[in-house]
C-alpha cells in the first residue's frame, strides 16, 4: 500500500460524487504500475475495480536561492468501482 499516496479532491472529482458516479481520485508513486495499484485498492478496501485511468502530473520548477529543483513526480489515478461498492473517505 506504499504506492498510493493520498486522495485528491478536485472540482471534477467532487462533481462525480454529486452525480452518483463511483469514481475516486488519488495520487500514486510514478514507478507504480496500474496493475499494482488495482491490486492494492481491491485488497486493502475490499472493493471491485472496473476501470482505471491514469496520467502523470507535470513537474513544477522550484527555486531556493541559486538552486533550481522540481516538485515530486506523481501519477494521478482515477479509479471506477462497481455500483455496489464504495470507499469511505474521512
């Protein structure tokens, strides 16, 4: 379960909840594969995953004085569950 970082609440992901669409959005490690994350979600939460969409979030440049750096590189996962399952988020 180390690959999944945290749940992401954007305008679009909140709209899915209001419309009754069972989709959850989370950030994951960029090295994790879709099959690994699907297995972790089904095992940890006890749900059945129908589909998964993913994309890599572009890195943003950061500067601390003369040193240039970048933010962490994550993969955003949009997970669709069967209609009889749900995940409780606190």
